[in-house]
């Protein structure tokens, strides 16, 4: 079994990753504000297909923003676990999640076994 790190080591290793990702998501959200704006239906200046394209672009931008918001919630939860000393420990079994899993997703709240594997086709 690998050595279990202490809270300070986990914070030092993964805290900056979480903060950088949070800042990048906030900047991307601000940059996409115009794409999510209301599409004006001025029939004199824009044709029907152009409006449909604009509406589709708006819907895609809103979907992307919803995914960003979900990731920001996951980051906030991970930072909260850091504050309480629960970061890096599986919410289900209490074991150490592992540096490999935290390195690929520093927001991971569960170990691979408790999360049910890492993807399709993985058998336990």
C-alpha cells in the first residue's frame, strides 16, 4: 500500500491545480458572456437561417456554461474538503483516493473502486 500523505501535502500538491482551473473557468465564462446573450430577432437585418444559426450558437454556449458551472461546483467542493481535512480520502470507504486519480481529476471524491471503475469496458 502506498504512503498516505498528510493534509498539508495534499493541499500543496493539488490546491494550486484547483485554483488555476477555477480561474481559467471563470475567465472563459466571462469571455463567453456575449455568446449567451439574447438573440435579437430583427428580421430586417438578419435572415431566418442566420437567426437559426445564432440561436443554435446561443444554445451551445449556454450548455457549455452549464458544464463550467458544474465543474466550478466540483472545485468548490474539493476546496471545501481541503479546509475540513477530508480531501484525498474516499467519501465511501475512507481510503486514500490515490495520486494517479487526483492527478487526472483533483476534484475526485471517491477512489476508483468505489467510483465503479474509470470508464466503459472496465470490469471489477
